[in-house]
C-alpha cells in the first residue's frame, strides 16, 4: 500500500513538475518574443529611403566552393541573403536581390565558363548601378585547402573610403555578435567591388572547408545570426557616417544614431 501511494505521489509530483516546466517554457518564449518585437520595433525605418542590393554569390550552373559535407556554397549564400533581405526590409530598406532562386544570371546561349561568369557578374553589378543603389552587399562562403581556417571576413575595394568603413562596420558587428572570428576587414581588388558605383562589400561569412563552421553555416538559426550581424553593421555604418558629417544630421539621421546608441555598448544584439 505504502509503495503504491508513494508511486502515486511521485506521479502527481512529476506531472506537476512537467506542467510547471511547460508553463515556464511558455513564459520565457513570450518574454523572448516581446524582446525581439521591441528590438525590431526600435530599428524599424532606420534604413528607410535606402536601396540595398543583396547579392547571393554564385547560383545555377555555378555552385561556388563545395563544403566538407558536400553542400554547395550557392545554397548557403542564398539562405543567408534571404534572411538578410528580410531583416533589412523590417528596418525599412528597399532590398533588391540579384537572385532569389538557384539560378545564374548568364544567358543559356553564351558559351565558355569564363565568358558566362563574366556575364553573370556584370549583370549583378549592372543591376545595382542601374537602380542607383545605396549599398551593394555580396554574400559568399570562404574556402581553403586545409580545414583549420575559419572566421567571417569582409572585403572592400582599395581606394574607396566609404566601402572601407562599411566593411569595417560589418566586420566589427560580426566579430561582436558571432564571437568566432578574429579576422580584420581587408581591401582587395575584386570585379564586383570595382564595377559597383556605390559603397560595396563582399562578406565571406565563414569557411565551408572547416567542419565546425560549415555545420554552423548550414544551421538556419546561425544563418539568422549572421544576417542580423550584417544588418547591424549597416546601421553602424550609417550611424558613424552621420556623426562624422554633422551638417547632414537631419531628424531622420538623428533617428539612426539614436537607435544605434540605444543598444547596450552600441552593439546591436542578435535576436
Ligand atoms: Zn563565392
């Protein structure tokens, strides 16, 4: 009898504990949702009037680099770019994506790998130039012969001060948010960066030749964190730019600075 009662009490105790667990989980979830809503609300429209071209590198017949698990770079680039486009639109920007599906931009009739690639890249940069975009952000994954290399790194065109500061802002937010890169923003002459007429960067979001990093880059939650940190870098860029150019500080720009400065340590936390 005593044993049965003990089991019954234990059962009731466990049931209570489980219910408490579910309730606690729901409360935490609600709090997180509110926090995220507040965060997004605080950032809404700070990028209004900005046209940002988001370019998911490669696509279609061009897979880009191949990760250690066999995933092609083009897939990760597209997923992160879509997430970045969503965040930037929530911040009020007009986002143009150079591709939204698994395609490349060259004509199917054009022949030769090199001329196809040239046509593909030219169409991406032409799109940004024709739309008079304010920023061009190209998303890629890095690769190396050895598995050790890791960490996101942002590139800009030598000689473009605006692009340099954009790259440094994105690098600093990625470093602070992702906490797994010690790389510094670098100036390198790339076709896409040379041909675009607006501040432009190539964001190498990590190495798909590194097992741990490739696994992270395939994880949708990590992809969101990457997207968020790039968006945070863009806000930092506009905030820094406006503070260094006081004559340009109208109400809208003040709003950008305020939004950025409201974040603890001037660092926008990832959701
Ligand atoms: Zn690439």
